[in-house]
């Protein structure tokens, strides 16, 4: 398709302004997403407990029955069971009640943190526990990084609305960028030319954006879906098709229909059902739901990791009273469908969880590439308007945010490890992030020269990367010998990545080097 000059100017405006308006927030979402891909690894690395065996691989039947006797029978309507880090096993006995503050129907009950080996309860929390992260989360650092990516650490649903809009904005930038670039295939192999700053920056932007086009659209589409599905999509469906009854919607889309029978009945052996489900699915069990515990209409649903080569998370459904397998459960609806398959693909495609560590590394690398696209795009936009002092200040702000975000995330890690032994890391971890960003901003104000600021920021980042593994070990973290002995390679891997990153940043920040030009080239 050949575009005229008028159409090309309009597309350029759409492409540029769609990034400028909310582009810095988009950079935050993409950069934290590149980190959130490794949320599980970061959780195991930061928790630091010896994981003798996967908690969900241990017998849970006796633990469930013993703890069920300690809760209000009203809260046995549903029981969720999942594994944490180390030997932690979580059991959440709950019903649904209207929260007095939000006016929304929320899960209410009792959550236990138990030792998966001994079955003994370690901790107990009652109430609307999803509002109390320490009741169910092992790592405040992981929780903060994931929340920062998913909803920019804003209250729900406003954070989800904003990240959804950012996803739509990214799709607009991708589509307009493809239409503007008449030689996308050629740009996949473009080499940087020696025609000056602007030409070189344009080449780097074209190269990185051309390689990341499919990933950028996929990331934007799935991210917008996650943001809007629960906040807009499902509520609209509930209003139109179910008269606003969200529970009826959930029962139709996510729970097979079961004739109600409140007759008291003993639950069949849960260990046998989980073992049978494991044999049928091939993947490790990750979550178990027991609905109507202690009743004749009890049902047990078991979720698993995908088997080797798979992308969909298998789910099996059982009669809770007899333990009979009722069939594989669709991700969405009560039978196989294209919609169910597409819905099931959203999570693995967004986070890269479908080919083990390899796909996560690829997704993380593509996320970093997208950050390069966003920042280099900003630099090009500002340089075309560098005669305006306001745009030059905006260019400085881009550089400060570009460095300030990773500085903030690393300082959040420092705050987590320093406060974990005695203080509340769920409070101090986000505060550490704010402190780290404030330091980066103060440094940018103090050092207005962009090249010098870039060098100092790289050295600061390198220092933080080098010290963080040492701090983790000094505050009671697992040493490498113990980690390798118990097969917990995440500890060693994350430490090594930080050390290599720190050494590389110091190498690149040497006075004789002129690197990281996307951020440290002066705009004037």
C-alpha cells in the first residue's frame, strides 16, 4: 500500500503523539513486564527458604480435614489450596460477603499457612484476606514488582484501566509504525550509518522496532485483554446476560453446573484425586479448589502446569464425594471451544510461560528491546523539536525516567532484604522504590549535562547490581552451596545475572567508552 504525503503526516502524528502522551508510563509497564516475566524465579530467589519438595506434591488430605475443623462451617463453601515458597502450603476456606468499604462481593474466610511436610499450621488470617498481602504472599519484592507492572501500583480498578489504555496506545503505535515503514523487511537487517546523531538514532530505532513488531502487538493485545476483561468485559456480560449477577456469570463461564445437594457427606481422598489428575495431565499440580466441602454436591478441580510442549494449563474435574473423574475442564465455558482455547493462551503468551526458562529469557529480552524502541523513539521526537526549550527539558525527563526506573527497582530490593528480618517488607519495599527514583531525579537535576548524568547513572546501577547479591546473603539468604545442593538454581542464576549486569554497566561507563547512546547522547 502506497501512502500519500498527507496520510503519512497523519500517521506520523498518530505514531508520535500516541507515544508522547503516555509513553513514559508505557515504558514503566514494559520495563517492569520484562522483570515480571521472572516473577516466580524472583520469588524463590528473594524468599530464600530451602524447598525440599514442591508443596503441592506432598499429601494434603489430612491437613485439609484437620484445618477444616478449626474454621466456621460457613467458610467451607470453597477451599483453595496452593503451594508457596519453601515448604509453605496455603489453604483458604472462604465464602463470599459484601465488603463494607467497597460495597463489592469479595471472598471472606480463613487462610492458613501450613508446613507441607508436617501439616502443622504456621500462621492464620481471617477476614477479607486478599487485602492483606502478608497473609498469602511469601515475597514482598515479587508482589511489588508484579503490582507495578499489572496496575502501576495504583488502586484497583484504576490501575488496570490505565494499563489497558496503555496497551491500546501501544497497538496504535505498532499499527501506525508498520504503515509508515515501507521497508520493514529491509529494516530487519539495517546497519547503523555514519550520517550523524539523528541518522544513527533513527537506524537503531528502526532496527529494534522492526524485530519487535510481532511481540509488541502481542504484548499490547494480551495486556489490554487482562486489564479490561475483569474490569469492563465480564461486568458488561454479567449486566447484559445475567442481570448483573456476577456469581451466575462465574458459574456459567468457569464452573460446571452441579445440582445443589446440601446433604452432609465426607469428601473422598483428596490425595488420590490429585495423583490421578497428575497422571492424566502430565504437569505438576499448581492449585486445587474444593467447592461445597463436606456436602454431597462437593466438586474438586485440579489445575496443572502445561505438560512438556504444551501451552494450555490442564484442568481436571472430580466428584468430591466419590472421587470419580468427571472430565477435563475447559478454560472458559463448560465445553471445548475456540474461545476457550484463545482465553487459555492469553496468560502464557503474555508472560512467556510456555517453554520453560528459554521462553522467559526470550520474552525478557524482547521486553528490553521494546524499552529501547520507546526510549529511542522519544529521543527522535525530541530532536526534531530541540529548538524548543520545553522539549529539551522533556528529553531530560525521558533520560531520568529511563535510568530512574531500574534504580528504583534495585533500591526496592535493598529495602526488602534490609527490612525482612525484623520490619514489614510490604511497607518498606515500595518506599525503597520511591527513594531510588527520588535519588535518580535528584541526580538528574544536580547534573544537567546528559552525557555526564548517563555515566553517573550507569555507575550507580552497576554498584547496586553488584551489592544486592551480597546483601541478600548477609541478611540470611541461602548460600550458593546450599542452593545447588537442593536444586534451587534460581538463587545462583539471579545472583550471577546481577553480578554480570553490574560489571557490564561499570565497563560501559568507562570514560573512554561512548555507549548507551540511546540515553546519554546530548539532545543539543
